C-alpha cells in the first residue's frame, strides 16, 4: 500500500487540475447568458460542499446528490438519455 | 499478464482493437447484446445481430487467439416498447444453444419504466427456466441508483433464483454495496467520462473487498477504451498490489463467475 505522501506524489497534480477545471467551468457558466436555475447547475452546486466533508464516503455522497431519488415509475420513458442530474421537479 | 475482458461490444470495434487486446494479454472476452446507438427498425434486425454475436465475432476474435463469448437478450433501451421486445424475444430460443452463448444479458433498466421492468422480469424468468446466468445493465448517471434498487427488489421476488448466478454491472460507489449485500456479483465499468475511472475502481476494491467483483471496459461505439482493463491493472501495480491480487480481479474472478455457464471454457 502506498503512503499518503506517495499517493500525493502520484495523484495530487491530477486532482489539482480537476478542481481548477470545475472552478473555471463555473466561471464560464456565469459569463454566459441563460437560466441560472438550470437543474444540472443546481445539482452540481449541491454536490460541491460534500468535498469539504471530513468523513469518508464523499464520492458516494456526491453520486447520491446527483441521483434521481423519486419513487415514480412511469409506464414508458418521457425521453431517452440521461442528463447527469435529478429531474427539475425534485427539491433542491 | 493474462486477463479476461468480461464486457466488450466488439461489433462496434475495429479488427485493430482485437489485436491490441491480444497484445495486452486478453485471453477471452464476453460481448453482451446491447443497443447499437440507434433503434433497430424491425425485430428481424436482431436476428442478424444475434448471428453476428454467435458466428461473426467469434471468428474475428479467433484470428487473434481470443475466445469470444456472448450474452443474448433485447437491451433495456429498446425494451420500452414491450410488443417489439417480445417479438425479439421469440428469436432467442434459436440462439441460446449456440456454443459461445453464456446466458441472458445485458438486460436491465434504462429510464426505470414499468415497460422496461416487465421485459426485464420476462428475461430473468427465461434465464431461470434454462438455468442460465444473467448479466444486468444498470442505468446511466442520475437513473442508476433508482434503477439498481428497483431491480434488486425485483430479483428478490424470484424464488429459486440463485443470486450468485447474477452479475449487476456498471456499479459505482453508491450502488456496489447493495449489490454485494444481495448476494450478486458486481461489475465495475472503466469509462473515461462516466462510470468508474481506474483510480475509483481500485478505491472500491479497497473499501468493498475483492470477492464477487470484476472490472470491464464495456468498450462500444461511444467514448470508451478497449484497453481500460489492462490500464487499470497497471494502476493497481503502481498502487502496490501484488501480481496475485491483480490476477484475482482481472482473471480469476471473471473466470469463476463465467464458469456458471457450461459453455465457458478457456481452451482454444
Ligand atoms: Zn454494455
């Protein structure tokens, strides 16, 4: 098993780049016209504070924050594909 | 190092990819029936597709000394039209006895609809009737958690179903534990943009253990990497895992699950 330092040596630059990418993505969204209440953006903002948690299971918690937690089961699909965030009708 | 690619859609890949897989150590690969990226216009199109999976791809793979196996079904996305899906299912008995067919898959849910669930359950019953293992696709992105729960509940209602005959694929951190707790196998798909990265897949092995779990590339017509499994094996090596542990996850585990099918053997 690598030590914490060895893991940092292996992966810190990659994690750093991903955080900067998310920050730049949010800046980019702000600069462009459109609906600020877009459900995907809301879901992402809801997920970001999870990164600051002190407890393990952050990846699981982020995935749950970006999941459809409704109980409804339609007869057939209203649309195909997935957006990556829960439907707009879910509470933020 | 030798490995098994337990989930790859080679109908969407080039012959060069077969060569790369062989060079990377792939001994055998398994191809579940899936959505082609567009809806087929008739059930008959599936007849051609099932021939491709049972005749054409095994021959392509054999040129590179790779054993090719497949799973048959109508995929969850095209199962939302139950009339169409049942017509396709009438084709299955003619193909299930072909020598490279492992079982029923990849069935599952796509948008978590009642139509999809009905066809899912009819497939599970077919597998039970024939004593075949089952490979299950879980939905994408925001639909995965809900779809996984629905299918686990549904599977629990099949008395006589041995949970260890079922692998639930594309698990992530929020679904893997419930799948393993139900007694099923879990598959981790290594995708560049969605599902698991190699680092996260290794984290899951560290937190959830090495039993009843495999990893695959699920390479297809979308953004995917046929060499994802050997890349993850390399990452395991960098993170200090022994040869034995890497072999267990990349070779022994898939071999053990796939051996539930009498058609699975690794002799060329
Ligand atoms: Zn697939």
